[in-house]
C-alpha cells in the first residue's frame, strides 16, 4: 500500500485514495494482521472487512457521526484490489487480486429527494435573508449573513454549473488556472494542470446572471475548503430530509432533474455534457467541441435562476468582501 501511494501521488484522486486505504490499515490493526500479504486477501477476508467497516461510523467535523454507506466500504475494497494488482504487475506475474469488488451500482443507493424551485430559493434566502427571532439585533443578522457568505457562493456556482461539490469548490478566476474565460463566457471546471479522472469535469457556458460575479472576483470563488458544516446547518434549518438525501450534491441532482424536464429527451445530451457524463471522443479531435452546442442547457439554467430570483431577489447579487485572494 505504501508503494501504491507513492506511485499514485500525482493523481488528482490521491486525496480519496489515502482514506480508502487507511480504512484497510485500521482493519489490519484491529485484527492484529499488519503482516498480512497479498495472497491472504481472498473473498472470505474481504467479506469480513466489509462487515467490520460497515459498523465503523464516519466521524463528522462537528463531532457527530453517521453510518458508513456500503458504497464507501466498497470503495476501499476496489482500492485494495488496485494495490494488489499493481504489486503483481511490478513483480511481472499474471496474478491478480483473489477477490472481485462489487460494482458501484450494486452497493450505491442514489438519493431520491430533489429540491424544487421554492426550496432552492429558500436555500438562498437562508444565506442572504436569515430569519430572526423577536428581539434579535440587526448586528446579529449581519453576522449570520457574513457567516453564510461562502455557502451562498457555493449555491450560486452549483446552480450555475450543476457541478459536483468538489468541482464547485475548485472554481477559480485566477488566470494561471485557465478556468474562467470571460470573453467567451465559458468555464472549464477542470483547472489547468489537473488530470481528468473518471468523474469528468467539462467546459460549460456560464449563465448571464453568474458571469458578472466571476468577472468581479479574484481567486477561488468559494474561499473555504468545504461548506459541508454550513450546508448541514441549512439542512436542519429548512427541515430537508436526512440520511444523505439532502447532502452537498442536492443542488446538482435537483438542477439535473429540473433541467431535464425542460430540455426534453432530444436535447438531454446537453444536460449530460453539463453533468460530465458525456466525454469528448476521438471525433471531437476532428470537429473540436464548441460550448455553443450547450446553448439550450445554458438557456434552461438561466430560466431556473430567473425563477429562483423571483422568490429570492438577491440570490445572484454579489456577496460581501472577499476573505482572501491567495490560493488555498
């Protein structure tokens, strides 16, 4: 595992690889088998690991815990298989892992809850027009707005791009990252120098309501590493469903569903490109991809934003002053 981490340290996914393998190390420590070798890891061993890992809760930053999902456990199993397969390849053997990881579709349950336009608007109003109890001061109200500023920005960029949470946090207007192209009003969700992974990050046209906000900004648009805690507070305040039905991906899933209804099946391919579910292929080398092909998806996104603004007038107004301009 140590050799594998060294071999993969330049990959964009290394931040996910480390914790997946850390779970395996924790299990080896728990059972007193730190001297285990690749040949020991068979289907029975993996079944025991799955059972153990499923009972170990995930510790949250706020001190709470939540149940570990089967998909999270299986991610560690897949990573361990990759470790063993690389080790065998380095030894020039034809051997591979003696177990077969389950496919993501077998262990993952996609949340069914989606937010409608009024709920999305309520999420914005939570940030910019917080409800105050009788007797609470305007100063306290201003502080709440300030504390929720980064969450507000996350909502703005997530609604605009339909991006995965990690990609939304990564959006920067720093010219060195070559993401925001103001003249063409396009945004490359994959910064310069970052290798694409299985979770493809596309180039998309930006809604007219969002473009001025990017033009007027410097550095990362969301200036904190994660808004997870702020989002969990929003989730509780708006009585959104728990059990992972309304996590950070809620905006992405909700935008996809709202847009699909409006695009129709004929134009849904544009939605797939927005979501990063449609990758460029060899034909795109000869006929280069043009973001104008996504004009329908951009138009629908702008319509949804306009409807949000009716219920939350300041949703796409500039937020407060930047906390910092330097890269995180």
